[in-house]
C-alpha cells in the first residue's frame, strides 16, 4: 500500500477492481435469488397469507417424504464419501511422488467427463442385464431380475462416485499440511498405527473433513441429474420435484418456495460451520 | 500516430465482425433430440438453410419444456418457430404466444388434410406429422401379437412392462388411453390411475426418456411397452426384434405441429419455414426415416411404406384425439396426481 492515503487514485483503485466481480455476483446471483424469494411469497390465491406456499409444503405428506428422502440420502452420501475419501487422501498425501501423482490422476480423471455421461454409464452398469446384476446372480445373491437401477442404493453408489473427488481433494490439502514428524514422534513414543491416526492425524484433519463434508452435502442435496436418471421418477428428490413444478405443473410460486427451503437447509449447516471456524481462529 | 493506428485497427476489426451478423438472417427453433432431430436436420433444416441463406439455431426441448420456456419468455421471446407434440399449441395460442398464420401464406394449404389446418387464424400452427400410439413388443418373447391394451396387464410379463412418465407426451396419452379402455373420461381419470397402479403392482417400470426405452429392450428388461410407432421403427433399425401393433380399442394420435412465435422480428421467414416443413418431399422423408404419418395428401409413399404408417385421410381421421383444450387445462392436476401415485 502507498504511504499517501490522500491520493484520489488510491481511493478509486480498489473500488474499480472490485466492481466487476461485485456486479457479476449481484446481477447473476443476488438478483435472481431475490426474485425467487419474492416469487415464493406470492400466495396461490387472493387472501391467503404470504407463507401459504411454505405451509403447503409442510402440510403435504408427499413433499415431506421427498424432503426426508433427499436429506437422508445426502447424509448417507456425505458419510460414505468421507469414509472412502479420508483413507484415499491420507494414502495420497503420504505416498512417494509418483504414486501420489497416479492416485491424484485417478481421482481427478472422472471430473473430466460430463456428469451426464458418467450417470448414463452407471445406468447401464446398474441396470437389469448389467454387470452388477450378473455378478449378484453368479454369487447367488440376486433374484432373476434384480437391479440396483431405480433404487436408493443405486443413487448412493452413483452419487458417491461423482462426489468423491471433491471430498478427497479438500481433505488432501489439509492432510498434506500436517507435519509428518508429528506422526513419527507419536510412533516413537509407542503409539500404534490406529492410535496415531485417532489421536494425531484425525484431529488435525478435521477442518478438511468438515469443509469436504459441507461441499459434498451441499452438492448432493441440490443434485438433480444423477438421482433423476439413476433413481427414476418413482424416487423423486427435492431438486427433481422443483424442476417438475416449474416446467410441468407450472406452479412457479410453489417451486420457488421449495427452492427457498432447499437453500435454507444448506444455510442451516453452513452458518454453524462458519461460526465454529471463527471461534477456532479466535479461541 | 500510434493511437490513431490502434483506433482504426479496432474499428476495422469491429466492422468485419459485425458484417456477417448483418448479412445472414437467423431463426431459432426447437426439436426433440435423438433420431428425430437428426431426421429433422436432414429433411427440413439444412435444405432450408441452403435455399434461403439462413442460419438456424436448434434448441433441443420436449414440448412441455418448450411451452414453459415460451411462457417465461413472453415479454421477449427467443424462439421463432416452436414445435409441439402434445397439443400445447392450443394453450399457447390462447395466451397470445403464437402468431396467426394466413392460409394464403402456406403454399401447401390446399393439399393438407382438414384436421391439420384447424385454428390457423388463432395462431395454432399446422400439423406436420402424425405419430400413432400403440403397443411395442419383443417378438422373440411374445409369440402372438397382442390385440388389446389389456395385454399389458398380463401378470406373466408384469415385471417386463415399461411405461413412459407423464412428463413425456406419449406417457400422458398412454394414461388417457388406459383410462378410456377402463371406462373413464377426461373429467375423471381415476380408472386410468388405477390401471397404472395395477401395472406398477405387477412390477412395471417407468422411464422418462426415449433412449431409456431402447436400453430396456436391448438389455432384455422390457418385453412390452405402450409407445409410439415411430420409436418402434428406431428400435428395429437398431437391430432389436421389436414390432408395433395398433390395439382393437383404438390408438391415440400424436399431432406434431410447427408454430410461429408471436412478437418476433422475422415472422415472415418463420412462416416460410413452417410452410417448407409441409412440403410432400419432407413428409415422405419423415415416413421413410421414422415411420411418421404424413398430413399432406400430395405426399407419395411406396406401397410397403404406406402399409407401415397411417396413410390417407380416412385412416388419419380414425385416430383418437383427446380434446386438446381439456388436456392442456387439466395437465398440471393430472401430473400432480401421477407423481403422487408413482412415488415410492
């Protein structure tokens, strides 16, 4: 920073630099989201309260089931990606360079393919007559026409594969910054592998796990393409229900209310997280 | 001096970039993707582009989506020509989203069947092809060709029946057809919903897009499905042993219309495009490529091809047509009822 704060150019420069980004966020995010907020408050008929659309959501058993399914699956997916992503990130962080590079490549490569293409791949793999069914039949576990396609398990499997890179990469950054000497000292003091993990590595990688989980949760709760294709129309999730309301049923006000609720669910987790992080920094 | 040079260079480049945009006209249309869109490009879009030196931008959107987009864009429409397969043109015309067409602007007006040009003055575009809904079945599994819609309810094939979701025009028509077979009317579709519930109890699966149907037949997961004649042909072309049959109780017709969107600067060109879509060569091309039935009496089809489509005014008039006004008005309510029925 210049030593002369009175210079007009100094005052204008930061404003000019920030304006394009700010304009983009306001125009492309806050403005449309604001419109949706307003849409959601318009009651379906004259005389009803502005909360009529929200009330309708909570009074209807069908939508409550959709919301419960979305929430339940998102939690399962988040936990599953954490269980798979954490060991993967740890191994990648502690491997020799060539292996770390290979693992990283394998993790990131799926992201290079469109998620729709990957999902169609899962539909073939999980469908009747697909390799998964044939394997189950060969092992004597599956009925003749069993398939994971159009089931909640199928949704979880496909979503975990799609979202794993996000969890892994986020956690990897944090683990890589843990000083390996800390683990070595714990081992020299007599702690076994699992005790070291529990008392040294895990506590230190919590920030990475938490932000990874938050990312995966937010992505899976608002996910539309994969649950729609793999789960089918009989297992609707919230994002799919919103899409149907907006394009088939054409009740935009109700669709807006559902979108606000979805946003609220993600914010409900984000705010405590930010508060915790803040306290960790200052505490 | 440098500034002058830079300024001139920029002006020149800007001018060169702007030139093509001025010279060539543009049309924005929608199509239905997959094999349909390929045929659409070959038979109508590319020849029109060449003939009139026009650039045509194609947006893939099924009819329900297209209508939703038109409604959202009412203040500033982005489409010039919009195609519908589910009777949406009735609602769109009533809402003022479509521009009326003067019969004098359609060179093929006189050759079209009367049902194909109803409502032109209100904005409802002409019908450019007709598809027929019936039963598709796997000939290697089902020995005798089914003769009734009730064949779907046979418990023996219960788990291998696949039906389309209501978001697809064919799915909606299927629901209405089963409703009619089971004694319901457009005012009360409960018999239709009960019929679908019965199919689901038997183990039927629901799909939402045409490629999923092809995949189901290819993987042996589907043995019978109520769907359209044009898709049966696509499946046979892909090498699958699938045949199509029109059941005795009657078959609903799917009327694909080409409509001119209101409030756009180049309505003349759009109307010319609609007219171009109706010419006999295009109609014959649709029949050959996808087994769509023509609406232009001047379209000439070879005999064996004529046997595989609905040929002639008489045959076309025998197709069932559910009142588009009622269908459009009650579709949201039916969609809601369907979603509640099928959700697990």
